[in-house]
């Protein structure tokens, strides 16, 4: 979270695909909800529903993400679908 303090344009959001009861996960109402822990669902769907669908110029954003190969493929396709240039998409692959 220190990155958010150092870089005002950087935002960090979490999403769990299947939170467990013991996670005590409080779902954010939207990206401005500071009380919630994060979102529920696959990350690309969470990004679309809670951010990209509301962004005036999604092609201007930069995506940084990390995860397993299938997730990375889904997020890359999402970026392409919203017109985000390849040079604005960076990721770390966990095992591909």
C-alpha cells in the first residue's frame, strides 16, 4: 500500500474468486469504498465491472498484474477488448 501513498495515480485492489468464511472478506461496494476488503470473482470480470465500464478512456490506462497463465490470458484479452495498447500491459506469470 506504500505505492499508493508515493504515487497518487496508482491504485491497488484485491479480488478473491471464492472467499472462504474464515477470510471474513468484506466486499467493496465500488472502487471508492474504503471499508471493503476487495471484490469477489475472477479478476478480469471485477476490473471490467468496477473500473473499465466506468472509465472515460480505458485505452489510456496501464495494467500491471500477476498470476497463473489462464488468469493472465483473460486479463490480456480484456485489455485488448478495451483498446489498451500492448505496451500498457505488463504482467508476471506464476508458472507458465
